[in-house]
């Protein structure tokens, strides 16, 4: 392995949790679709957008993620925040979000995308 290859591997970064993965995924899709301006970052992630999209699709089609979970993930992903359990109107959504993030985190850990 050359020094150049080793340098490229050192810049690849895993995610800390499912929420970070989810928010990165939605933001990157917005950038790709031209809805957001890209922040200049040299950080390369361990997966590509298509990898995450495929994982989410498989989780949904296998019945691991429900339509309600996906809807809440999208709603709060677009708001760039998690639902708060202490806000009465978001209490139920926070519980659904939490269960969805557990499912996503487990699947992403199996793929070694999360530390």
C-alpha cells in the first residue's frame, strides 16, 4: 500500500450515530439536487448516498421501518433537528423517531458505518 493510499484512508470518517448519518444523508441529497450550497469539507464518509438510500429501502421493504417512521424521519430531517419528547405536540413523534434511529443505527453498525 502506498503512502498516498494510506492518506486517503485516513480521511474517511465513520458516523457517531444514526442521527448524524440521517442528517448527513438528507443534507447531501439536498446538495446533490441543488437545493443547498455545499460546505467545503475534505471529510470523506464510509458510504455513499446510494448506499444509505439502499439501506433505508431494504429496511422499509423488510418491514423493519414503517411508513410513519419514515414520514417522521423526513419531517424532522428537513427541520434539521430531532423531535423533542418534552414538547407535548412532539412527544409521540419523539418516541417514533427514537425507535427508527435504533433500527437505522443497528443496520448501519452491521455495515460498519458507525463507530
